[in-house]
């Protein structure tokens, strides 16, 4: 028996697009990316010796050095009373930032590429996306461009310079349009963060949370990206979690 047909949009879950925190927008959303895989931040219980970690420094490191990550995907696809396993692999790369102009002002941009192969009940579906992340001089997200979307920050984005375990807050809201004319709004995304204890005594798990509202006031999907930030301000992508319901199919993905 074959599993439910999962629309490409549902599989992407803006999962691919939001790997960058700009709405990591698409997006999944712009920012602290990182190299290599690791353990889940949500299960860590170690209390860091260092009470404050250099988040802003880690953000700058990501965009000035470029980042790569290879993660293994698990999850489920649920349609009605039926649930099917989801497995796969994910390869992510963020290039180094370069100068650009965005919305009439000087900015920086970095190309983000994601390639994945997702298997649902034995049937493989590929995912391949590329987006351009736009950041300001402090490397905070101000926009995102893909072949079918154009996202612009509403207000001034801000990351904490440093963060401690238990700290949380909002970063920015993104308005996403079909193109740069900004005539047709397609969705709104909110980017926030949560700082949690890392897997060892000198690591902070900085979780970037992107919530997609579509054209409603109700969340339509969410993506959480966890970065392990060292005391030296070096980030490492260790986990990506995403969930979305599309055409009656709920897909939950967990890559780590």
C-alpha cells in the first residue's frame, strides 16, 4: 500500500526555504548557519559554565566564512488515520556575504542552497532550493529573494549581542510577496529566538524559530533551527525541525 501523496509545497514546508532565518523565508530563514551535524538541543540538560555567549559574533562568523551542513532526516506524514514514516538526507550550504543593494539601500547578500532527498513510505521525492539572503551591516536579516518570492523586513531586525540560557525574544517580521513589485502579499513570517542549554558545559543552543502565518493570524507552519554557539562565537548547525499541514497531509520533519 502506498502512502499519501504529499504536495511538493508541503514537503518543502518552507523547510528548505527557511533554513535561513529570514523567514530563514523562505526562507527557512538569515543567519547563523553552520557546519556539521550534532545532537539535539532540546534533549540537552548540561548547564553551561559560561553564562553569556556571543551570538552576534557567531552570526558574523557564519556570513564571513560560509557554512555547510549534512543532516539525516526522520519524521512522519499523516493523512487522516494513516501515518507513514519519512526519512532522508539534507545537504545545506551558505556562501560568504558580498555587497549588494536592497530596497534602495546598501546591504549584503549570501546565497543559500539546499538539496534533500525525502523518502515517504518507500517513495523518494527530491527537494532542491536556492535563495539569496539579504542582511544589514550587523548581519541581521532584512530580506530574502527566491525565484518565486520577495521578502522584506517590517521594522528593524535585531539579534542580541550575547545570550544566556532561558533568554528569548523576537527578531523581525517578514512580509513576503510574489516579486519585487510588492503588489501581491503571499504570507507573513515571524522570526524569534530561544536560548537553551547546550550539550556540553561551554555551548549554547541558539534556536531560531520561524512561524509562517500565510495571510491569516493563525500559524500555518513552523520551523525551528538550532545552532550550537561556542564561547569563541563559532556556530554549528545541529538540528532543523519543521511541521506543516497542506492538502490534508501533515508532515513533520526532524533533521539532525
